[in-house]
């Protein structure tokens, strides 16, 4: 939903695996490097209608599971969120 609100109905979202976790990536406008350090702060928003709670909640979930999350540019210029330290079921087999 968040990707669609920021990039429109034609945005493509991709989920995949990386070493020690997974990534979520879209092909929308991305997050400028100058905003990346603050996007997980409660109240951070670039939208007049935004609350700034969405990615702050993501950070709380990540912290509760002792994971790490980083934001970067996606392969198509959109936003890419990488989650690491994840104990995947396939890793336990």
C-alpha cells in the first residue's frame, strides 16, 4: 500500500532472498539519500497527509526480532529495504 501511495498504481513490488534475510524492493521514485537516515524515525514523513508511523513501526518489528533493516536504491531506481538476521525456515532444515 505504501509503495502505491508514493509511486502510483503501476508500481511493481518485488520480494526476494539475500544472505541472512530478505529484501523488499519497488520501482517507484525511491528514497533520496538525504532522507534515508531518518525514514525509520517516528513522525518522519515527506507527505502532507502522512503520519510518519509506517516505517517507524517496521523498525519496532525489526528491533523486536533482533533483525537489521537498511534502505538503499533499488535496481530500477526505487526503494529497497534489506532485512538481515532473519531465521528463515529453509535455513533451519
